[in-house]
């Protein structure tokens, strides 16, 4: 069953944050609301001696506006949470970093890429490292190592056959998603209430703060339409019709969802002399939110074969995002769908000049026929030496030459 406790679960990104201070005096930590940024900053062991300020505190916010130097006078490593409430504070941070010759250290935290949009990125150019926190990875909230199958493949290490005990229902995990508050909710009713609150709060608090939405109900219908089309190629004309908005507004709203790291766009992978498949696919940052917005309000709703596969696919995508957030060089994520073939590879990861194809199957068993798409991908792309099929079973084993079957719970 899903772990349910109130103790702090260390985040994989903690080590990445600590390492980043070896080269940068300022870390800017972004990510969607409720993925655990504030919890990490308040509980990470190596940050216990840091001064913690949050601009959610009205008094702190007032001083940030009226007397920023006074607020940051103390020569001590400082965390400033919810910094998007007053981005102009970055100018004072820059001043102090330069005055003390990069010996003052700061962590600035905000929600989404747009959190600091009112302050030019060049304000802290050369001084700040941007890091991104996702929701929990499945292996992360079970407090396992951050080194997984992708690391083994990309580092050229051999994958050994193994069998694992499956203690958790895949569909339950997919339905809950990765938001800590939902993952750790004691009941499904409580989890559902938190999902509903998350969507309402996001629309009312974040969207209205960032952009004028004339008809919030249209924006909500757009999110629902995108969730229903999770993992599919989405056409803006169809989305416009579904939500009752113009194509211009649909494009603007989708950009906002992407900028706040709630929606991700995947483009088709293209090799040499290969015709590009131009239509994009879209995935949510969280499979639980995708389920909720699609009207799947309990785990049983995921058992329908017509919808199960794409939300399992979204869950695996968020595991890839969790892994990608830890890398020093950002990996690229695509999908592959050649124009002339009836095959498709769900995800293609390109990292450090290496390429891996990833297929997702929700079934507990695989046959050789399930490897067709990966085999065609490897034939067409000599730069890709291996592929994996993440599935609902419990064994790691070679299902075909250079293609491994990998259980979802260890991916």
C-alpha cells in the first residue's frame, strides 16, 4: 500500500542543491505548487542552520518592499520562499552577492517558470543556478536510491535479470499521482478532496495573478480537454471547439500551463534523413491531476482498457521528469512516430549523446510482438543502442536483443 506517515521524506534534489553551491552563490528553486518546495527548504538537514524567510508572511513581504536591505542585513545563508510575490527583491540579492564577492548564499523559491517573470533573468546572470522540483517519484517516496535503470543504461552498466515483489497496485499509484499531499492522504476521499482543492486554488490564485482570464470556466474546460487527450496528439482547433475559446486564447492558455510546469509538450524525435512528425503530444506533470481533470474520480475508473494505458504512460512520464530534474545537463524528451509506419515509441530520451527508446505497457506480461516499435526504432536510429519496455509485471529480463522489460515499480 502507499506509504502514509507524517515524517519528512528526504528529497532526491537535496544533494543536487548542495552541490550547486560549489559553483553558484544563488539557487533558484522552481516547481508547481504543492510539490514540496517549502517542506524541503524547512526540513532538509543541510539547511537547518539557514535563515528562513517566506513572503507569504505579510510582515516579511512588507519589509521586502519597503526595506529590502534591512530584511537581508544578516550575513547568514538565507532562504527566501515565495519570492514571486516581490521579484524586485532579486536586485537586493544581486547587490549583496556582488558586495560580498559571492560569499553570501541564497536560495530563492517560487512556483513555476513564470514566478520571476517580472524580474529580468539577467539580474542574477552568472550568479544563479535554476533547479526544478517535481512531485515525488515512486521510488523517491519509498526512500530508494536515485540511481535507477536510466542511469544504468546511460552509464553503460549491465542490467541484471531480477524479480521484485509487487506490494502496490499500479493503478492506485497512477490515480494518486505525485503530489505529496495526495500521495500521503489517508483515504481516497481525502485524496480526491485535495485534488479538487488543488485545481480550484490554482485557477483562483495563480492564474488570476498571472493573466486575465475572462471566462475561467473556459480555462477549466481546456484543462479537462487536455487531460482527456493525455498522451495523444492534440489539435488546437479541436481544443478550441471543446472549451469554447478562440485558437489565440487556447494557444495563450496552453503557454501559461507550460510556463507554470503543469503541462509538458513533447515533439517528435527526428533522425537524419527522417521526415518529422510535426504534431505535439501533451502530458500533465502529474497523473493524478490528469485523472481528476478527466473525470476519473476513483481508482476503479482506470480499469477500463480504453483509458488505462495513457494515464499509466503519464505516470511513467513523471518518473522520467523526476530523474531529469537531477541531471546537471538537461535531458531531452521526445516521442517517435514515423510518417510511413504504424509504429510508435512512447518516449525517447536523449542525454549526453546517448539515446534510449522507452515503451510503456500496463499489462503484467509481455510477448515478443510487444517489442515491434522499439525494434523498428533501433533499426532506424543507430545512435540508439538500447530500449526498455516499462510494464506492469515484476521481472527485469531481456525480452529481445538490446531490449529489456522493466517493472514499473523499479523504473
